[in-house]
């Protein structure tokens, strides 16, 4: 399954069934100069049906609304669509903009998708017209099938020089060990037991690109990665984390850029990172990027309509700079042959309710198909970044009943559809693919601090006296509330980084380096743009986002990202599986 971003005028399209279609194009330069618009039409099909992701690029005058039309030569019947009003009359199809994506500037792109049925052959439409003007087409199914990679796909563990991307970049590859984190871990008593584990490099400000206070910059990390790589494959994990108005609902992780600093984000942050990663000496590295933790989920839950609304999140939803920034990062980084973008998708205790998950999927698709981005720029999604939710709750599942009552009624579960991260990740994945994302989408789960071992770990299910007793007695997540996120007391290191631990999961990863603080437990003046969030204060009684419960935060914590020895020792002590 190739996740490469296809060129705008493909010469060959591979079909996943028994038929194939070739598109012969004039020289790219000549066609591009004359084309008023291009249509990227990418199909994922099976025996009787298919989904299609369509991206329109407007090379003509700016539009405030648009309508794309085409006709089928076969018996294709569209059943539903998303991000466009899709209608069909006989063989003729019209897709018109929704209220939120009518703007299409010169050079801008917009995407939508649909599901349809067919029998026989499923030929690519010969002609597309945008508001009556004929466009050029780049199209064809993107999934030749997992058992038949076809002539352009050498398989998941051997992408080949300049070839398509690996289906799962972690398979058959080592993962970069950050020597700066490793040295801090090894210097702690007992830390050598985990100091050789791979962790992500956080590019959390512009200065981090060149290195902060004498520390390693991006090039230094990549050069070290080349040494660690040897003759095999190696994945470098980078956290892209400097959006304008960053973390609008959490003061501890606010950033350096103001709400309107989108141009600065593009030119001084994303562009330099892209330039370094594109250097030929690094072409043999696999780069897994975690795109902007917490940003898009905040637009769903904290930007209006609930009692958790913050003015900062309302601002970021209104000005669109989270969306534009993430789209820009996806577009620029996704264009590199060795980069695999994973969009942050919160965690089950944030987005696990249907009322949050459905809108989140729509938001993710919107951002991945507008402002130059396409679904081909997205290798997958990551859940539980820097959070504490277990991969699996071993002692109960969401479908359990106690005395005729669903455990979803328990105060801890609070009617959530999920009780752990793996079920959430896979449920989210299904919804993302149905919405138009690549069928080979891979999920990552951050397991750096979700082990919940130690003496407080329940050995089995709770008593069957009530749903609350059953859940609270059996849950390994010992937080006071699932909304607590800062330096949690009792937490332990989780599953060690592992490639392909389950179908649909690309890897368990340590994105948040164990021992790095989530935020300061008291106000600390600093030049990093980081504020004081009361959720990091162990004396605070909570707010609406955590059900007005105590925070469960450790005392005496330093600024977010700074080394926190007491937390590191706790994480090792409570590791599950235990450290040897």
C-alpha cells in the first residue's frame, strides 16, 4: 500500500481489481502551464464498490463557490459523499461545495470524497469540468491490494530508492535513540534499563531547529541518526509542535507564536524543517512526524458550544490558523519521499464519545484535503500523545454489563464508546477510512507513560455490586479522572516501542520522553512562552474538563519539557511490563 503523494499528471494508474487503466499525458510543464484546473481522483476499490478521494486545484481566478462535474462510462452509483454536495443523474455527477469550503483561491486546493458501487469495470472518468471549464486529471486507484503490490510497489519493508513509501515505516527498521534524552535517563539511578529506548525529538520552537542552549539541532539529530542507521532502515520521530496560538486550552504548553503568526509558522518553522529534511544526505532515513499535538481536537471540544470553551480556542477556530497551519505542514512535509505524517488525534478520554468523534473525523478530513494538502500526505494518526490512557484495559470492556446495566453508565466511563486507546485507535481508523482516508492508514499509540503497574495495579475485575464498583475496582488507569493530563501521580512506563503490534497499528511509540515534565506545578518565569496551568498544580480542585476533580499532579514539577527526576523514578517504579 503506497502512501506516496502522487505527482499531478500521473502517467499510470494501477487498479486493485482485474482491470487497469493508463493515462497518457503531454509533458508536465506544457500541460501545467495551460491547465486552468487539475483534478486528483484517487480510488480505493473492492469487488463491488469503491471510495474516491477527489482533490481540485484551481489554477485560474479565485472562486467563492465551485461545482465539479463528470460522467461515468459504466454503471457506477454514488451512495454518499462528504465535504461536498454530491448528486447523480444517470451517468452524470455534480459535486458542489459545502458552506465551509466554497473559497478556492488561485493555486488553492479543496478535497471531498464519496462512496459508490459498480460492477464490471470501474473506469476513471475521462473529463472533469470545474464551473464549465475542462480540467486535467491525475487519477487511479491508490490501493493495488496488500497481497499484490504490483510493479511500482516493492512492498512494505523495501520502498526502494526513490520509490513509493513503505506501508508501515516501522516494519524492518530500527528507531532513533535521542542521545540527549538517553544521557539524562542513564544518569538516573536505574535509568540504564530504558536509556537505550527510542524517543521522539520535539521541535517545539523555531530555535529548536538549530539547537537550544548548545543542544542538538535538527541536522545534528539527523547526522546522529545516519550513524545509528548503519546499513539497515531507521525511523526518526519528530514532533512538529509550534502552531500559532498553540495549545489554546492548556497554558502549560502554550508556544512562542501568537494567534495570527501563520506566515511566521510557515516561513520560519515549517519551511526550514522541510528544507533540512529534503537534503539528499538524509534521503535514506525514514522520518515519522507527529503533526501538532492537541491542535485539531481543541477545535472540536473547546471552541464553542460546551462548558469547556476557551476564548483562545474560539479565536483559533475563527481565524482558521490551526487548520491552515496543519494543512501547510502536511503538504510541505508530505511531498518528501521519506516523510510519514501522523496527525495527532487526542485520546479516547477526549474524543471517544460519538458527539466528539464524528465531528473530529470531518475536521481531520477537511484539513487533509484543503490548503494544498491531500489524503496522500497522511500516513496515519497518533493517539495518546503525552497522555496516560492504557493501551488496553484488561479487566473490563465497554460492552460489559453489571446487574443489567451497561458499564458505560459508570462515572469513570461516562457513556464513552471506548475504555482504552487501542480500541479507540482502531475505531477511529475505521471511521477515517470510511470518510475518505487511505485504506492503508496506520495508527500510532504513545505508550511512554501508560503502563500503570506497581502495587496499585488491580489483579482482576472489580466486584459485581454496581457498575461503578466493577469499573473502579478493575481499571488499571488509576487517575482520579480521565481528563487529568499533567504529571500524573502513580503512572508508569508502558509497552516498549514495538513495530506492528496489532493489525492497523503501525507501532507503539514513546513520543513523550519519560522524565520530561508536562508542565510546571507553580508559576515559573520563562522565555519559552509557557504559562502556568492549574491542572499541573496538585492543590487545585479541577474544572469542567476534569469533572471538577483534583488534578492528581505531582508536586515540584519544572516547565513542560524540562527534566523531572521524581517523575522519571516513579515511571520506572510503576512500569508495566515491569523493568528488569
